[in-house]
């Protein structure tokens, strides 16, 4: 019988978070082994590497880092006649605002990740793997290093793993506080000891040209943990969890204006927004109503809680769907114009001004743009400046239009997906809360100078001495 | 003329926190730790740039021109290759923070939970003046006594327990402004 210090909600289905908050559980390898740990690795080492990839494909696993790309398919993109070394990188940068799941895996269950990684390395033929841990997880870096050392001692990592003839080393690499290091090619540059300027794709798809221009598989922490469970259950069994095309479990983190924020591991698509927000999170705070939800990390498009969506089914038929009835999967959220992203759900109630929310996010993106491409570097800063004006009450209605046009000049015109990440929140907040934003502006403000320089210039032009 | 070209182009300055950190000096133990770390990158020594900077910053509080030059030499790189890394990443700094560096999360969920108020309260209690700070160039403000410094951080991946902060390597969650005094108390007695 497993008991928990913070018991999971009955609607949860725990695979990845089985040991999170578990009483009597610690990060030692003995604890992990007593619980049947590393048995799935032993099983995998008895399989053909291509059959492991086959099981991952059958499982339908889609990446949990943001894009939802099928993991098994990604693995097959390593060029077939490749002769260079292959690397595996675990993306533990976890920096998308609203996302908090990998944190608990690496702090409480490091061996689950290591086991998933060694199985994945064996499948793709990687002999060196790195865990890129964000700098703000100093304890996790220590825990992981200790866990790797213990796993090496027991020959789950190192030379000739469990007598299989397979060699693998895993190292921890710490970032230094930059969000863009979560973007896989930025991450690779960072791991090469450089500024994390993302690379342009094509041609730099990591599976072909990654770390040191060698084939490199980059996967999120949670994705790599799922691999272990896929091997244990078999791909077909795993695929029975969740709903078709959206299989397995995933961890949803809810923050913001709900009674009980927290993390929940659910079967993908088996719960609706209503169930998540009311049953699992206890509903809105007393006397408040839900206003808007960012469903998959700050980069996903915001949804209004009173919205109704017209969505097309796979057979082309159209149906309407209320916000609260959206199932938490990849495809429906995409059909509603947003995305499931990293599973970070941020909830806002009717006490929140959307201009303030927008300004907070714009500050984030203005700070985190790597500065490599002009639309993103300049645009993110201008979007912040304009939303500063709106929250300060210094904006004119035209500013809202300008803000919107700046966003559309970034989207689709940049080296990496940060461009979309920074402009989508603006596009969506304006599209859905335009009236609210405009109501905070005043046409008279168009006449006002916006800074000390323009005030001085205006005075000069008016013939007054400066 | 100064001894090194880097010395002139680097932004290090004395802060009230400087006295809490030893000046940069390589010791055999530290170099052994660094040499071991370099072995984690058998295919390219340059990859060890970030880890080496972390080891040095952890011990000496910040990255001086001397330390940057030392890393460059160790990794057989032009010093600019190391400096450009130092200047890019918010996690690296060129001047001493306080003995206890507090990073308060400012991103959406924490801001909704009151992290702005938390920052204000910490500054009030420690006498820190953030009026000269800006997020890009001067993110850190140090208390007059040098024991504390503050900086806003972006989402620390614990949004469900907002507001959160890091004090050196210790993580604290659910730290509302009312708990600021208690938080600082944990670091006041300790020396
Ligand atoms: C700006 C930006 C930030 C990202 N941050 C993260 C992150 O913190 N963690 C993560 O796993 N993936 C992040 N990603 C996605 C990665 O680029 C990559 O797609 C992912 O790690 C692949 O893993 P998966 O297929 O297992 O999801 C980010 C992408 C972008 C564009
Ligand atoms: S889109 Fe932004 S973050 Fe991405 S490469 Fe361009 S400037 Fe850098
Ligand atoms: S917003 Fe503060 S931890 Fe995510």
C-alpha cells in the first residue's frame, strides 16, 4: 500500500508521479531498487534497440516539453547511415512560466529519470547523455549527480551496463538562468559553451545536426520518464491510457486563482476543464468567478472562460464546445486555437485586469529574448513599452492597435519559436479582451509625449526654450 | 594602462557585499575539481565554460576579469569567448552580491500571489534601494551592510506554491510579504 503525504486526487492516474509525496520515499538507489527500480532497464537491454523505438512509437507518446511531437518518430529521424556519435539530451530547463512538473521528478525521483534515459540511450545508440538542468535548481543538480554516481556503482550507468556490452555515461550540465536555453537548439549552443542563440531549422534539426553537429535527441524530463513505463507495459497497453492520438498520462500544473492550486497526473483527454478547475482545484476563490485561462504555459493562447468554440472533428463535421467542456488533450486545445504545451494551466479570476496580465508576460519575453533576430528583440521590447503605457493609464486606443500590429510582425518571422511564444499571448489577449484594454485608454493620451526626450523636443519645436 | 585588456572592459565594481567573498585565487583543490569537471565533456573542452564559471562564482561570489581570463586560458579560448557567455546569462554576475542573495520570482503566477509586495517588504526590512535597478543591466541591489541582496527572477517553476524565492541555494515557497521577516530571520543569526 502506498501512502502519500499529499494524497493524489481520486481522478488522478499516477505513473510518473507515483513516488512524488510518497511516504517513506527518498532519492536513494536502495529505495528505488526495493520498489522494483531498474527492472525495466534490464528488460529493455534484452530487446533490440529498434524494437524499443517501435514500442515507443506504438505507445503514441507525444513530447511533454511543449510541442507535443511524437517521441518515437523523433527518434527515427537520426540519419539511417549515420557514422557520427549520437547524443541524448534531457531537457530539464523547465522555464516556461506556469510549468512546474519536472521539478518534482528531479527532486524526488531522480532514478526514474535515469532509468528512462538509459533505456532511451540504448534505443537511439547514444553513449553520452547530458541532463541540462536550469541553474535555479541547485539542489536538483546535486541530487541527480549523486543518483548517477550510485547508478554507476550498481552498473546501471557506465561501461557494459548489466553485462549487455552497452556503454553509457550521463552528465549533469547546469544552465545559467536564461529561458531560451529551453529551446532545443539554444540549449545545444549553451551546452557547447556558447551564448544560447538558437539555430535555424532547417537545416539544424538536432536529430541530424545537433550537439557538435552530430545527431542528438532532445527530450523533456517527463517524456523520458514515460519511456520506462512504455517498456514495462508495452506500447499497446500504454496506448490504452488516455484517448486516441492523445495517449498516456500527463502532469498538469495549475496555478493562479483557484482554491487549490497544484499538480495532477491525469490520463490525457479524460478530464474536462470544468472537472480540472472545479473538482481537482476546488473552484474559484470565494466570491470570485473564473475569467480566463492560459492552458499550456505562458506561450499558449489565452482562453476566455465564457467562450464557445466551433471545432471540426476528424470527419469534417463541425460542433460547438464550451470552454468548460474542453477535454485536456493535445488536439482539442489546438482546435480551440491554443495548445496543451507544457501542461502549465494559469487561471485568472474576475479580479484581474488583462492589461496587467499582458504587461507581466511582455516583461518576461522582453527580458528573455536572446536578441539574435530583429523582430523578436525589438518587438518584444516595444510590446512591453506599449503595455507599460496601458497599465500606467498613458495609452491611447491606437496603442492597442499598434501593439497588435507589432505582435503580428514577430509571429512567423524569427529564427526560433520564441517569436510565437512572445507574440501569441499578445495576439490572443487583444483578440479576446480588446474592449477591456481599450477602455483603459484615452484618445487624449495620443497627444502626450511619451518620454522626457519627446517632451523636450516638443517644447523646442513649439519655440519654447528647452 | 592596466595589466589586462579585459580589466578595462569589464563591469566589476566594489559593492557592500564584496567583503564577504575571498578574492579570486586558484588553489590545487579547486583546480582538481575543475579538471574533473572538464572530463565530463570528452568531445569538446569549450563545453566546460558554464560549469567552470559556476564553480568559480560559487566560491568567489562573482566573476572578476582575472577569473574570466583564468577560465579562458584553462579552456584554450580567447577571453572574449568567456566574457560573452558571462555577459549573456542572467545567472552570471560581475560584481559581488550580498552574502545572502535573494531571488524573488516576478512572473505571472507569483505576481498574482503577491511577489511584488514580497520584494517591497524585503527591501524595507533590509534597507535595500532598488530605485537604480533595471532588469537588464543592473538587476541586483545590495543592502548597505552587504548581508543581503535582491534580484527579480523569472518563473522558478513552482507556480503552484506562489510566491516563491531562492536565497542562495535554498528554495522557499509560499512566501507572502507577511512571511518576509521570518524568511530573513533564518539568515540573520547564521554567520
Ligand atoms: C522558447 C522555448 C522554450 C522552451 N522551453 C522548454 C523547456 O523549458 N523545457 C522543455 O522540455 N522544452 C522546452 N521547449 C521545447 C524544446 O525546444 C523541445 O521541443 C523539447 O525539449 C523536446 O522534448 P519533447 O519532445 O520530449 O517534448 C522550449 C521551446 C521554445 C521554443
Ligand atoms: S526568435 Fe527571439 S529568442 Fe528566438 S532566435 Fe530570434 S531573437 Fe532569439
Ligand atoms: S511564476 Fe513564480 S514560480 Fe512560476
